[in-house]
C-alpha cells in the first residue's frame, strides 16, 4: 500500500502501537516530542532509527530507560546521516549474504536544526550524494535548545537566543534562516518536503512518502519549543499552525524537484487575504518580544518583508501566481 | 611446525597486503576516505569491489569522521566493518573513536602511520595513533608488510571475541611499510575465513531478563549509544577496561593459534623479544624500526656486546607484565619514540615503560630517544649510537641526558 492509497483515520493512528513511547523526559509543550510520536506512527514495517545528539536523543534514551520500541542508535551530534549510511550498507550486504532475513528495513535518521543546518550538514550532503536509502527527518525548533538556546543556522532573523541576545546595540539574530530544504532539493533528491505537526495528517503522509522513496528523502518539520521560544507550553501546536498561516513556514513537497504546495499553504495561495501578518505569529513568543518595541519597528517590517519575499519565491517555484 | 599450511608468496606493499587481508576476511562494510599514505588500501579495495572479487558494501564517505561513524553504525548493525586512515584523518575521527569503543563495536582499522600537521608532512611517524592512545582502541604496530597482513586477519578475531568486543587499529609505518614492496606469505581465502569465521554476535541480557543479540535488530529492539549520567557512565567505562584486560589474553591466544597454522608468531603477540635473555643493554621500539635494530643487535653480538631488542607489538592494552618479564635482566634500556608528548618529559612509550619498571627490583637505567619525526631517516650508524650510549651509561653508572633526539639538527 503506497502513501497515496493509505487511507487512515485518526482512530487508526491512535490504535497503532507507539514506537516512540511516553514517559520520556521532554519539557511540557515540547512539539519535537509530538513530532517524533507522529513520525513513528507513519512507519510501514521494521524500522531502525538513528538520532543525532540533541534534545530528543537526551530525553528519550536516558540509561537504563528508553522511549524507543524500535532499534535505535545514537553516536554523536554530526553523524545522523553517516550512521544511516552505515546501517543501510550493513543491512544491504547482510541480506545479500543471508545473514539476516530478506525483509525490508526502513532507516530513519533524526536530527534537530543544529544537527542538520550546521554541524551535520556535511554528513547529510555526503549521504544523500551517495544515494543511501533512508529518510532524514529534521525537527526544527530553531536553535540549540539542548545546550540552552543558542542560535543556529535555522534560527530566524530577529530571534533572541543566548548567543544572539536582543541587546542595546544588536536586536537579536541579524542573519536569515538558511533555506535548507531548497539546498536538499539542489542535491537532486526524489523527495523533499516540509511539514508542521498541527497538520498531522499531512505530516504522517509525508513521512510515509519519504520512506517509500528508494533512496534518500528529506523531511523538514517545524517544531516549536516553548522553553527556547519563551512561549506558552499550551500553545506549541497553535504556533505550528500560525507559522503556516503567516507563511513563515509554508508546507510543501517537491517530488523530483517539482515544488507543490500542500493544502494548508495552497489555500493561502488561492485566497491571499487569509494569509495572516507575521506579527500574529511573532507576538507571544519571548524570543521576538523586543521586535515589538517602537525602536525595532524596522526589524518587524523586515521579517514581514523577508517572509513575503520567500513566499513569493516559493509560489513561483510552484508555478503559482 | 610440520603441520604448517601451504601458503602463496606474493609481492605486496604494506597497503596492498592490508587490503588483501581485509578482502580475505570477508568484510561486510568498508567505509573509508582517502589520505596519504593509506590511499592504496582504499584504492585496492575499490578494485576488488569493482571487479566483483568481494561481497562488500563500499561506502566512499565524504570525510574520515563519517567513515568512522558509518563503520561504527554498520558494526552495531551486525556487519564486519573495516576502514583505514592516517594522520589528519585519524585526528578527524578522534571523537568517533571513543564512541566506537564505547559502543563496543569491533571495527578494524589500518593506520598507515604518518606525521601530524603543522607543518604539513605526509611521511611516517607515530604521532597520529599515539594521539589516540586513550580512545579505547586496541593498538598494534606491525614490523613489516607480512605482519601487517597477518595482524589485520588477527584483528578481526581479537576484536570480535565476545570477551573483548573492542575496535582494533593496526599501525604500519607510512611509506616505510605502506609503499614498500615485500614478499608476503598469504593464506587462501578459505583458510582465512575458517580462521576468523563469520562474525558471531553475542547475546546480552535485556531489562526483561531476556537474551537478545547485541545489535540493531528489528525483532529485538535495542537502544544503542544512550545517554548515561553520573549514575551509570562510570560502570560503562570500567567495563571497557575489563575488556582491555581480556584482550591481553585474546591477543596471545590468536597469535598462538595463527602461529600454529602459518608458522608465524610475533613473540607472544604482545611483545617480541630479540636476544633479550642475557642482554645487558636493550632498546625498545615499535614498528618497522625493529627490522634495522635487529641487524644492529646481530652486529653487536658478534662484537661480544650483550645487546637485545624488545619490540612492543601491542601498545593498547599495554602489556606491562610481559614487558617487565622480558626486561628483568637488562641493566640499561633505551626507549625509542617516533612521536612526541610536548612538555611531557619524553615520548609516550618512554612514559609507559618507565611506569612499568618503577617497582622493578632490578631498577635499570632507562633513557629515551625521540627519532624519525616526519619521516626523517635514521641510519643504522645513528641507531647504533643508542647502544653505545647505553654501554657508556653502564660504565659510568649514571645518565647524563635522559631524553635525546636522534638525527636532529640542533
């Protein structure tokens, strides 16, 4: 059954046994934990997970406990994709030699924004170039949260972090978020997509599509972090909706480089009046608080400008007006 | 010796001998990245893959860091993994070396020993692997291409021993061995594979008191490489030390069994003593230098000088007992280091040997020679001065210069 044919109800998903178990030590309102739970609901058979050092690794594997009901490997911060390469190569040859059963095993590499945008990018690029059969899942909470909220290449413009604080001279991060999914498409990947946990059906379907690719696939998932964003833990899923509605984080997929907006973003392209101003998303998040001060008006306008610019660029790629 | 198996003589450079041994060892995954003077190993192995001579997944990684990560991941998935590197490549792997030993993944790696930058230098010394001394890897150093070949085969057997389960690095001196053609006695593929066997995955006890294979197996989910804090981390590390101790036994057993099969034993597997029994003066070295040193010892013996040599074949685990026993009658000792420990009063081998001999009853004189850095040639004439110095020390009953640099302009 392919992802296209897979008609699942919320009940099906609820009834499917968890592979990422509760009892982990994630903070209240941690969207990455929700993302992982949903991702593991999309598996289609035996699956090995390898994870980069980071929040989700730390909260899920604290010895002698584990939240993983599937084989799981952590080695280091920058190695998720390299590990996936080794696992996939081992499975392939061991099957060929008859050392393990012929049954297909999916490999998922998971990393946060630090382990993907920054320290893990080389290994990811290499593994994709080599064409290993694995899904790379990026849960993007937009900073190094595990080490205490430092800026990463995935931190958006203007955000205050502990290494890009909003000070008297510098108002938060001056640089812009790296367009990582586009960089992955430039690797000529068969499947690259973005997703947000509010749109959970979309997310699960995309995970399944990524697993179905015979080769590397990349999924960039938006994942609010109330601790790092200084936001209300009850609103993480709301923010993951607002990020899409403001076009800060549009959801789309690219099959063989052909961009296509997914429905939540497609709706906004058809009815632009429904696109919300970025301030709707930014307000309430402590990391953007300084942007609402009168002296930082230009910064707020710049975030709107860059969001619009990137949205327009995306529409063009999707052949939409 | 009558039952020694028939072997085939091949002309192989050290790197080629290593690649050939890895090929015969039925390696499942090779993940590697090119670096001089190791490159011939990956080139040769790539040829085997391209010609369909091996059943191996060859992963041409984008860095040594990823090469080690992929090797480790393949190994914990259950595969037999092999890689090779040198110098900067080994330094780049540094982080992953600890993870590999900590995950108890018996990866085997050849090191074509080479100097570390800066200044950039591609030639042979032991700076690269000595800098990884405490990474939890078994470390062996080959004297010649024959031993490089034999040691790679042995390394799989040692590392995969269920009482050991540690990664093994086999050093061969860059260019001196890696690029020098020698006659190498080789075994048939069948004999090698029979000697090593298919990799056996030991069972471990799960939290449900069940026996489960120690690998990533969808039928028996296991969490590998977890976070372990103040309450458990220490025990993990203590277990690695225990495995190192077990390796002392395993290396000797494998050396003996391999010797019975092939007629080639390297001392007891840990140390290789040459004319040491009645020696009064002795040098200690690692790697290819031993070849030259042996001819010097022969010469000295002809002159009536009681000279000997101890080659340390296994540097980790450090064979303290074997070294102490081998040196028990020696009165003056020169430890030769092909690497430096800056600010550390001598080279790494010197530190360890002095440490071992601290509580010996004989209290021999012990001095250190740093030599051959960056591939600097050390002539037999220069090497002989070591023994001359030792005799002088014995005569004067005092050490004037405990640490000397051999063949250096000062």
